[in-house]
């Protein structure tokens, strides 16, 4: 590798130094922005929001799948209710609500 210092003029050396100073100043400014507390907090918030969005998205997909599975149990392919499954569940719900209502009335007396 040839020594370029011997062939450069003082003006070229000064220009190279100034260019390197400008690049160094830009790099230091960028480092300053990256380690600034607001930037650090903003980056942390963005990571948390991204994680929450991802988690909520997965939860939504799972809930939607569960609702579809339950709906499939009570509705046929044509969209009509399956009475052989709906009626027993409705009677069970009415019975539980009735027992709860009786229990509440007895406690008030």
C-alpha cells in the first residue's frame, strides 16, 4: 500500500480532515439522539405496543376460532339453529338463573 501522505498537498490534507470531522460530528449527533432518554423511552414504548398488538392479534384469532367452534355446535351449515342442541342448553341456563334468583331471594329475607 502506497503512502498517500507524501503525494497530498496541505490543502488536500486539510480538506480530508474537515470531511472526517464532519462525518465524526454526524456520527456523534446520531449517537446522542439514540441514547437520549426520550428516544430510549420512545423505542421502549414502540416495542411494548408492538408486543401488545401481536399478543392481542393472536388472542383475537383464538377467540374468533373458539366462537366459530361454538357456533358450529349450535348452527348448521345453512345458518339454521340446531334445536336438538339449543333447547337443552336454553333449559339449563333458565334453570341455573332460576336457582340463583331463588337463592338471592332467600338471603334477603
